[in-house]
C-alpha cells in the first residue's frame, strides 16, 4: 500500500509546482494534498497513535497555505 500512497504524494507535489503556472491545477493539487494528510491524521488517531499524528497534522496545516493563497488570488 505504500507505493500508491507515495505516488499520490508525488502527484500532489508536481501539481503544486505546476500550479505556479496554471492556478486551477494548483488549487486542485493543494486540495488533494490537504485531504491526503487529513486522511493520514484520521488514520493515526483511529489506530490509537495520537503522538504519531502530529507530523501529518503539521504538514496538513502547511498544505493549507497554498490552498488559501490560491483561492484568495483567483
């Protein structure tokens, strides 16, 4: 299951980079990255690993910034 998850992260990163040139793609990629890490946080919490959910939560909060900036500048 790690390979598909890694490919999704790579696609999100490439989408964020491409979003510099084409804003709607960047907004879609940022939304996907936020949802990906929201799922990671929920998975850690449901699995009883509350300390392990801090890293995905921090990354998710960092991923919210491009989403908010992308939407605010459209």
